[in-house]
């Protein structure tokens, strides 16, 4: 048996724009302007690690209580954007690709750093396609550690070498390669240099 493991943000849906807006507001509280360029470094990175980076860029240190309060508030703001999402937010070609994989009896898993992965898949109306969901609630080590993909393969009962990972972040591509899986980059070949193949999106994969 063969399996596909999908990252969420940047692969299935563009939630990065919502993470950006929510983190930008937090940064502004410290007089720090989060740029799109710096935001690239937050892709695939956990909530706690993202806040640590932002506070570092802003040059401030806060108590652990304040840290938790900022992370909680950012997430509430982020979820207010997620709340408005629907099927139309699924990136082009994704649904057709999932349907095709289902028909071909290919195992389907999610391997995301997000602790909000389940409600997002529900809002998009595609949660039923996934045989296995491994998200930020299930892992102790963040990408580039391969833990999230290794757990997904184990839960699917598929050998790592038979898994194909779809990822938009460099850390995620590295995680897939370390796990001995095939890594398909979604994005630009200039950025995802370690990927086995890179496509602009699932429409491009379907049309190859
Ligand atoms: P949450 P992915 C990642 O999702 C995002 O790319 C990253 O920006 C975010 O900080 C992380 O999830 C955690 O998200 O705050 O919802 O737990 O690309 O791994 O699907
Ligand atoms: Mg991603």
C-alpha cells in the first residue's frame, strides 16, 4: 500500500495569511512591524516557537504568564478568521486530487504543526477524506524533526518509503526526507531546494 501525507497550511489551504494578520497585531503591541518576508520564517513553525521568534525580532522578553496570554489571544484572533472559511478556501486542485487518491485506495493522512487542524478541515468540508490526522496536539518535536510524518505513517500502517509528503515549508521537506519519504514541494523550486519535485499547486500535479 502507498500513502499520501499532506501538510495543511500552504498545501490544502492558505491559512498563512490569517496567521500573519494575527501575529502582526501582537507585534504591533510591542512597536514591531511583522513583514511578509519575516512571516516566511513562521511557516510550518509551532505557535510557541512563532511567538518566541516574534518577541526576539521585537527585542522584548516577557513573563511566562504574559507569553501564554499573548499566544492565547493570537489564537483567538486567528480562529475568528478561520470561522469565516468554507469550501471555497480549499486551494485549487486539492479536492480533485483527494478524490482521485481515495478511488485509487491510497492512504491519506494529514501531518500538520497546527493545533487547529481538525476544526479547519471540518470547516473546509474535507475531513472525511483523511484516514489519519496527526497535528500539533500529537507531537512533541516540531518539523524539521520527522516525528509528525513518522507517526502518520505508523497510524496508516504504511512503510515510510511508501509515503509521499506534500509540503510548502523547507522544514517540512527536510522532515519528510529524514523520514525516508518522498517529498513533493508545493511552491517555488528556488525555496524548496531539497524537495524531490516541486509544483506550483495540485492543479499542476493533476495536469502533468
Ligand atoms: P496553530 P502547517 C503551521 O501549519 C503553520 O504553517 C504555522 O504558521 C503555525 O504557526 C503552525 O501551524 C501552528 O498553528 O497556531 O494553529 O497551532 O503548515 O504545519 O500545516
Ligand atoms: Mg505548511
